[in-house]
C-alpha cells in the first residue's frame, strides 16, 4: 500500500489542494543571499562548491533556515552530467559555463558508465541535507533536460541562436538522437541515485525548450523527458517528477496530458486562464515574474494575489516563472512567503 504523503509539497504533487499553497523558488539558494556570497568568497570555484558536500549542503539549507520554504532544492548544476560523461566543463566569473564543444565525430568519447561514480559527492550532499531538514520540508533533486544539456555541450556554453545544436539536430538527426539517448540514460541513472540518497521529488529543467519548433519540441524535448519520467518511475514509482519546459507555450498542454509527470512548472508567459486548464491534468507550479519579486510592494502583492486567485483552488505549488535573480532583496522573498501563507482561508 502506498503511504499518503504528509509534507505539503508532496501532497500537492499527489494531486491534493493544499492550503496555504506550498512554496519554494527556483534558484532560492544563490547570489541574492549575503550568506551565500560570504561562502562563495572563500569556497573556491563554482564546481568546487558543487562537489564539496559540506559547502553544497550549507548552501542548500541557507534559504530554508532564513525563510522556511516548504522544499529545499539540491545545490548543484545541470552541467555536472556532461562533466561526469567526460566533457571538460568550467565556470568563469562574469561569463558563466564554458565547455569544450563536442561534435558528431567526438561523441564516442563520452562515457555513461562513469556518471554515478563521478557524481558521488552530489549524492553525499543529498544525504547530508535530508537529515538536517525540518520534518515538513521536502527535498527536491534535479537535472537538466537532454535538449538543454545537449545545447550547452555542442555550443560550448550559453547561446542566443543555438545554431550549432540545431544544425547538428537537423543535419545529422541520427547521431543527435544518439547524444539525446545517452543523456536520457545518464539522467535516469543520476536522478535515481539522488532518490536513493534521499531526494523526495525531482525536477527536470528544459530551459531552452522555447527555441524549438513544434516538431522539434516533440522530438527533442517532450519525447526524451517522457522517457526519463518512465525510466525513473520504473525504479522509484513513488517519487513525483516535475517538468519545466520553459517557453513551450501551447506545447505545455502536451506535457500536462501525456508526459507522465506529476507536476508542470510554468514560465512567466503562461496565461493564468491556460494554466487553470492545465491544472485539470497535472499539479501546476509557478509562475510569478522574478522581476515582481525584485520590485516588491504593490507589484509583488498583486502578482501573488492574481496567481493564488486563479490557481489556488486546485493542486498547486507557488513558485516563480524562472529563477530568483541576484538583484532580489531578501526582504522581498520574506514578504512573498508571508503573502502566500496569509492568503489561505
């Protein structure tokens, strides 16, 4: 018999209306917090922090101690999977991730078998966080979606046009499919190991889904994510999975109805009337504009109230439409949480 979850976030992902709505924020641990900046100044490079369990655990817990969110999300990065596959990855201050680009002819150099072993520090972080969380706080593990991770691997970093990735996908779809399938398998292994270490829910970030055409979205975003959901649930059927295909537009309906996910995170552009329709199929999560959190005051209050009025009557998790930005005043985050929790009947 499946045990009924008691943590608010897990109850919402099981399809229950929870009041007040559970709340956590993407990038809730990060540069807007002075305690994070203080640790970053003495902890070395970004990947060093991700792979040092004591540092990653402390960063994961910082927003929980300060704000009391209903969920902690593991402090790590989506690009640890390419690193574990054998690709060179580094982070440069002011530039972000820099990768040694891969090409069809170098695809065979990547090694799936090493992923779980090389990422053991991440799993140790999960274990350490889980035992330190308050009883009502859920722990979310995560990974990048294959399309988004592949685009970084091919482009060598972020991109505006994604021409290299799209050229490969359109010009050599068989070998691009081989890369996507490798990432599907590696991601299932990675997420499953996070669950075994203590993660209670999982989120997959397809940050660049919005650059794909309808047919490309189906092949390179929806289908791989569906396979990951199936693969994880074959091993851990009790663990809920949230998908975030940012920028998918009307394509969100396909993810809601047919992906097998328990939750769907919505970007800021998704109309609330459309989100209500999606909520008939899946727990929805979102979708306050991060800029409203920076602005605070009336803009923040009205944004929160509109979302709660539209989505608070069904299975729902309050979040942003993307991540917290560094300019965000911490006191605005505290005001957001107070507004969400005060709105409960």
